[in-house]
């Protein structure tokens, strides 16, 4: 008799302000992240009072970036399907150089003994890192300058709203602008063609390579310079949604809703591309023929 292998998914719980990942520091050292997941089966039913294996990978730079930290645990879900762990608290975790990039938590779940064959259930960006995690490395003064001079987050600029700022290698302020309007569209009319839009950090590059794409058609119709954000650029938009929504509501435009699924321009395979669900900050992949929300961005 064959055992039916069920796939599980982890749902991140909001505990840091209005974010879904709670990060706290205990007496500076050891550094730890409080992490909770709700385990559900393929039918969206809670997996309660059951022993599971869980693997946490922290990736640097993108959802497919190098793994800089791994931790494996065997835990029992509670009556609500919840497991809670504190990640870190050891030398390997303390060696992570938080100021030098963006980081993503990847969760794997194992259901059968010996609980070490993991199925990836979700990947989510760490959208905030506490100041004390940076205690060994000073903050980049040029990055700080970008938030105190010139343009500002939430400013109407170039036909959109600024959601990201930084100082480039030229010493000048640069940033990203999001469109004031949105649409729902397929990534590709007929999935099955690999477009080569595989960059996690460059939506302009990706969008130029998208073909047979209603999403691209809508975005290019806005004019020169607009493109579908890469998965990393989309994560930056989600991180600074507060500033964007304040301006969108002020000017009477539709805000970025927490319930929406947003397409990125980053391709995963011939049939799938990355999206971010704004409700729970989870990065995942879906068939390109799905109609999800799209917002255009442009760089300056």
C-alpha cells in the first residue's frame, strides 16, 4: 500500500509591527529570531499535534541566493497547527553580515521519519533587521544620506511614487518609483515558453525579454521607462508600502492591498514565475497564465 505524501505549507505570523516575521535580540548576544509557522496540508487543513521536521535556510541576496545559515529542528505542532522556534543563538548565526544585503528565510517541512527529507514550503524576505544585529558593522553612511537629502519616500515623482532610495557609486541619489495605477493580467498568455527573464534584481532586463505577455503590454502602454518589477524590487515595494499607500490615499488612487497577489517579472521555469502575496509576505511561484495584480516601476 502506497503512502500518500502530503505537501505542507508554512504561513508566517505577524509579530513585528505589521510585518510577518518577528525578530528580537536577547541581551545583544546571542542573536535570535523568533519564528512561528502554521502547518497546513494540501487541503488547507491544519496539521495538529503531530511531530514534524523543519529546516530553516537563510539565503542572501534573493530567493535563490546562497545559503548563509541552516538550522534543522524536530518539533510537534500544537492544537492550532502552530510551531514556534527561536532561530540562531550560535556562532554561525552571529557571523551573518546583516548590513551587506537582503536576506530571505526558506522553510522546509518533513512529515515522515526520520524527519530529514524536506519539501520547500515557502520563502519570505526578512523585511526588517533590528539595529543591534548591526552592532559589529556600522551602517552605510551613503545609504543613510539617501533618506535625509533630496527626494523622499512617498514623494510623487516621474508620474509615480518613490518607494526606494539609495546613493549610487556616482555619489548621486537614485531610486525606484511605482505607478499610481494597477491592473490584473497574465504573466504569459500560454505558459510553456522560457523567456530568459531570470534576474531577481533587474526587472527592466526581465520585462524586455517577456513575450506573449498581457502584463508587459499593459506596462509598456504607460510609456517609456516603465517595467514589471523583479522579485527583489517587488519586495522593496512591499517593505515601503506604508509610504506609498499614504500618498495613494491622499491623491485618491487605489492603495496596495494586503490581500493581493502581485506578479514579479522574475521567471522560475517555462511555466511559472515568481509572485509575492502581500497578505503574508510569502514569495512563491505560480503558473504564468494566472491573472494577478501588476504595478509598473521605473528607476531614476
